[in-house]
C-alpha cells in the first residue's frame, strides 16, 4: 500500500480517529515512549510508526515512590528505561453520607453506615499505595511536564506474576 505521507510528515488530524490504535491503550516499551515523536500541531499526541498515540499501557517494576498531597509519583522500569507515572489520589473531602441517610442509621445486622464508609475509605487509601519492587500495569496518557515525558495514570494495578509468587511454609 502506497502512502502519500513521508516519515517526517504527520497524518492530518481529521484522519486520526480512523486509526484504531488512536483510541486504544497502546502497549509500548518505556524506551519507545521516551523516543517517539510528538505532534508539531497538537500537544499530547505522539506518532509511533506513523500511528497517532495518546494513551499507553505500561508494564514494569516500581523503582521509585514519592508521595505528595494530591498524588503519588512512581518510577516504573520495564528493562528498557524508566518513566515517571503520576497517580492522582482519590481525595474525597468530608462529603458526608449520601442524601437520605443519617450518620446513626444502621442496616440489617446492626452495621453503622457511616462507620462502614469510613473503613472503606481507609482501606482504599491503604491499598492505593505501592512499594518499591511491586510489578504494576499503568494505563494513562503521555504528558510532557517540565520537559520530561510521563504517564498520567487513569488506572493502575499491582500484577501478581507466577514467577514472583511463592509462599514459605512452616
């Protein structure tokens, strides 16, 4: 198939939506994310083998953790390079209970709804923190922040690998 666009020319943005890779999370090595060319016309769009890309799927090991007030920053290494991944905290100000439910209301079995909601939020905060050595999958958008490329996570999760799992028995 012959293309009218050379390697240095960008595909017109009107055609980007026709490329199935454009709207999908593209699995890329970190080295490729750090090296791909950014669009000259629209920031946040990158070209990998002439395909427009904005969302990536990265799999690697956490090698750096940093916590700020509203987000975590994780350094993720897949063996080809290291990239910073920003994971925003789900901070919920004391929004209280949903309308129509009082703080002292209990459900069948004697459970206090306010207490259960508080426990759920504590559990969510505790489990959203990652440690160095965790193997994670991050899905998000490529962004340039202070001249460095990073992935701003829309979702992330710890992956358990059969190679990494073992259990010591007494």
